[in-house]
């Protein structure tokens, strides 16, 4: 047996025994590394005569490719065995009962979004969405709040700076209310329209009852005959279902919004004691939403014929009605990501559908 056969036999024997990638690498270095056995023999070719080089060179080259193929094959084999072992050890038993204790919770805002959507869906409303970053026209001008209108000051708007754009109509803002989705819907759909728009809104304001990002739900109904009576009926029905109280005290107070005419605010009766507010009675009143008949100017701005169509709209603070229903006193804690708070006020995934339940602590 010549020298090459011996080396070959030895390497193959080692490869057969090797059972880890680490050992395979060691064998590769032993055979084919810079100072490896086969590499050294190849180097010695330079000292041989041309004829010797021809025959021996071929032999050594064949051995080199054979060994590297064997090494690669064995490496792949070991990798697939390792993977198989890993998959086996990490397998999940899907039949195991879930651990309710370690589940994440549904945030009260998400829960209330679901509750509100469910109640209005039952009344025949569809759900619409719009972008959080709005242009000035959709957020203000189309809603009958032209530049310089005093109502713009009420909104503490976050403006988005765009370089070299001096056109106020295309200036971008973080939407200050969900009302621009009324505009987008009317521009794209023919009446009759029945939508609600749950979503995020932004204003530069922060205290116990205000956060820079908050949530609203907008409502819009456009057809040929809806009037204030329908608006009232719809909102009273909603409030009863949402708070799960059959006899609720409420009042509609005249108000002003540029996009509705006439406009009103809805208050519900409550009792306030310190930081605590309890629903019921008519000792104190709490404003929960703004509403009114859609201003014909807005209809025309959105391409809707105001001689044929009319309708009503409303806008409500989601966080505020969540606080009221579930007894939370500081809006800022909604967004603190404090796990103790989330655990206490959060909901389980299985609390759905939730419209008929109230939480008491
Ligand atoms: N957009 C108003 C706000 O954010 C709320 C509102 C009031 C919406 C009256 C309406 C409405 O659709 O009719 O303060």
C-alpha cells in the first residue's frame, strides 16, 4: 500500500467515526488545511520530474477532490442529524392546555373600540378608516374651517414640517380629529352613507384628561331624510347599550362646530365625588360627544348635492368613555405601559363579545 492509500484510508476511517461538525473541521484541517497532509504532498510535486509529476499529480488531485467531497457529504449529514435533534427537542405539544395566567391582555382602548364597533355594526353602520397624517384641506378646510378660522386654534395642531412647501392646503398635520374621514368617505362613495370611524387622533395637550395621542370615533349618516330626531335616537341607543343602563339621564345642549348646523353636545347624568365619577342621576353632567346635522357647506365641499342629501355626524372620545365605563381616573396611565395597570384594567381575549358586560372592582 503506497503512502497515498494509507492517508486516504486513515482519513476515511476518521470521517466515519466523526459525529460532530467540530471533528469534521479538524479532519478537514488535517487533510486539506494549509499545513494539511494532502496539501504538503501537493507542494512536494514541484521537486519531481515532469513524468513523475504527471502521474503522481493526477493521483493526488483525485484524492484531494474525493476527500473534500466526503468531508462535505459528512458535514451535511451531521447538520441534518443535528437539526432533526433540535426540532425534536423543541417540539410543542399543541394539545397541552393553555396557561391563562401568562396570557397577554387586551388594552381597554382596544376593548372599547371593539365594543363601540359592535354596537354600531348592529345598527347598520360600516367601519371606515383614514390616514393619521392628513393634509390641511381634509383636516380643516373641507370641514368648513378655512385658514384663519378661530376653530383652528381650538385644535392645538401638530404640523409636519415639509421643506420648501408654502402651500397651506397641502401642508401636513397629524389629524386632530377623525372628522376628515367624513370628507374622504363622501368624496369616494355615493349616499346613502352610514359609517363610523374609530381611530387615533393627535393634539399638543397633556394633563389628567388629555394626552397628545388619543382616540375618537366619528359617525356619519348621509341620505335624503335623516334628521335631528334620528341623530338623537341613534346616540341614546348607543349610550344605553354601551354603558349597559336602561334608564340613563342625558341632555343635548346647543353648541357650535363649523362642520355641523345645528350643532349639539350630549351630556350624560352622573355623580362626581372627588376623582370618582358614577353614572346615573342628574346631579352633575358629563359631556361625552359633539354632534349635529352636517353643514351643507361640507356636503358641497365633498361633492354631495346639498339640495338632495342631508344627514348627521357625531364625534366621541373613546378614552373618555372607556374611563367612565371602567372607572379609570388618569388618561395618561393608558399609555404608560405599566404591566400592573394593564393586568388590572386589561381584558382577556375571551371577553368577546363584550357589549353586555360591565366590570366592577
Ligand atoms: N371633530 C370634533 C372634535 O374633535 C368632534 C365632532 C363634533 C365630530 C361634532 C363631529 C360632529 O362629527 O358632528 O372635537
